[in-house]
């Protein structure tokens, strides 16, 4: 049996799966936590990866490895390959003003969408580099190379530790990435397949070394001290699509730390409003995507507020009527990315003597979470992307209330695969592809799914939109 390993280095933890390269069967797995926060020393990721690999039984018998990682994180390296400062993560919103400034400087959203398929928001790497240049000029001056979390971990696995004279330009030139993750930086175009150094220099004032963009199944090197081949890796959303075997027309709705609505497309997207980011995927196709900052943690926060566990939260939500009697929870608990309101907070509207009950608040929380995702689905479809099937995945999909209410709010039936590590699985499938070669990834048996259907509830989304717009920042 030939084994491959896939890594998911997410915001909250690192997961490693070891699978049969031919059948995709799970052989063993391991995990380790990551520290909280919106900036993290990358050394914590390396430590967690080492622990997770150990829990998964090591890589000695593994033929290939690939890394899927959280997107957009800014990892800055100096001339010796040492980390300059803790990495700013995708959910760090301090670069919101930088996003606004960059958008205006290039002439607005249409210019950015035409250039790189997206419009800057605080999540994207290009805005974090502008923030660094403005607020930490000494660290900006030390920065010789910029990469993403998955790029850095792949580089580490290849033995490029950096620092103490062990790095140097030769080591920095060994940095690699893939088109899926590069497409989330704001200075690589999925339309042309090339970096935009002019946009990087506009944001940062210079053009540091950037990772070489590999093809979908191109070898990235070898694991140091072992015989395993390294795959190019990719961003977490592209890896999840690969792990679930999404095809053109399939929509993946992922409810994790963030909420993600993405679809595999054969053509690039460019949305000047910025609602949809025109990313690339890990196979050579495209992955138009809309993201909310607030997803599963909305359920966590509501359960904590009500003093119940998640099972009871679901029971309460399902006991209340659709629309929660007019009670709406706008779940911008950590600002929001879609819509772009990085400084917003959550809001509850429609509280009456009738709705002042735990069940109504529980229902409003679930509906508010799903309404944000429904807005993303609508925006993706409006760009001409057909919706063939909708898959519901992520930690939040374990909630019975989410599963049962999703088809009513989204307006379409949803397929729910069993809980799994789909980002790590996608990375493992990519590793198997690197071994096998060819133009398409290996075919692994499809995961069984449950189908959830319900009558659409347009009044729920209409009421949510009304309250969402009430909470919009006022001009001036």
C-alpha cells in the first residue's frame, strides 16, 4: 500500500491525515492546537505540525505530503530566512483602512477586479503589507521575502529553517506556492496566471521575493531527512474543494471559524463590488468565493450566552417558528468581511415580550448565520455561476439546527457529508496526484451524503436584510 499525507494548518489547529494513495482510505491521523489570536508566531505552526505528525504515526512510510493552510496570512522573512514578526492572520482587521486606501488609489473596485479578480479587504495579504509599511517601517525594511502559511510550512518541511545564517537568498528562492493560495494575496492574477509586482510595490513600497507558483501536480521538493515527495499544497478553501471532490457547478458552504461559500468554475470571476473574490482552485479551474468572518463561533457565543450546550441550542432553535417572531441577530461579532464592515459589532433587533425567550434567540442566531451565507450564494450565482449541488461542511454543519434550517434559508436542498477533515483530505489527494502524475487528480470513492430539503423561507432573508441594512455605518 502506498501512503500519502495531507496537512490542514488552520486558524485553530493542525490536522494530519495519512491515506491510501490509490483508494483514499484513512489509515491514521493526528492533530494539535494552535494559539488563539489574529497574529501568530509561525514557529507555533511548525511545533503543532510536528506534534500532529507524531500523533499520526510519523511520515517514515509516507510517499508524498502536501499542506493545505489558512489563506492570506502574512509571513515576512528577512535575508537569512528568519521570521521578521508574528504573522498577521486573515481575520486581523487592523488593515481595514489600508484596504480602503488601496482600492481608491487604483481607481476603485473595477480596476482591482480586472487586475487580480478581487477587491481589497482587510483579510487579503496585500492590505497587511500596506499596514506593515505604514505602521512598522523597520520591520518592513527587514522584509526580504513574503509568503503564506502553507508556503512557509512546505518550505520548513523541505528543510529551510532560516535564521542564523542557514537561510540566505538561495533558501528564499526555494519558496513555492500554488495558484489557489496565490490568488488570495491581491498581487497574483488568476486571470493571467502571473504576479502583479506593480501592485505589490504600490502596497509595500518594494518588491520582496515571492514564492514560485507551481502547477497543480508539480513536485515542490522532498521532505528533509526522509524520502517523501512534497506537493505544492494550496489554500484551505481550494483544498476542501479537492477533498470533497467538488466539480464545476458544485457549491461548498463551509461553516468553520469563517463562513465560506465557494463554487468550482471553469472561467475566472471578477466582481467589482468585492462581495465575491475570484480565486483559483487547486486543479487548474477557478474558485469564486464569498467569506463571512463570523460562522461557527456565532453558535458558540449564543450557546455561551444562553448557558446551554450545542445540542440544546439546536433543540431550542428548532422549537421556535421560522423568522423567530421577527427577532433578528446580525452576527458581526468580530466585524465582518461580507459585507465589508471590519469595525461593526453584532446586533439584536426585534426584541419583544414574546421574543424575549431562549428559543427565539437561538433560532435568530442560526438564521442570522445562514442568511449571511445565503447572501454569498446569491452573489456567486449572480456572476453567472450555475448552482448544481450544495455541500454543507465544517464544524458548524454538525449542528442539527444548521442542517435542517440551511435548505430553507439558502433556498436549495443541501448535501451533508459525514464530518471529516476535508482540507487535510484535499491535501492528501493532491499528494497522491503528484505521485501519479497526469492531468487530473486520482479518483477516490465519493463520500456518502445526507440530503436535507425544506420549503424556502424568503421572508426570513427579507427581514434579515432589513435589519442588516439598519446596522450599516452611516456616511459622515
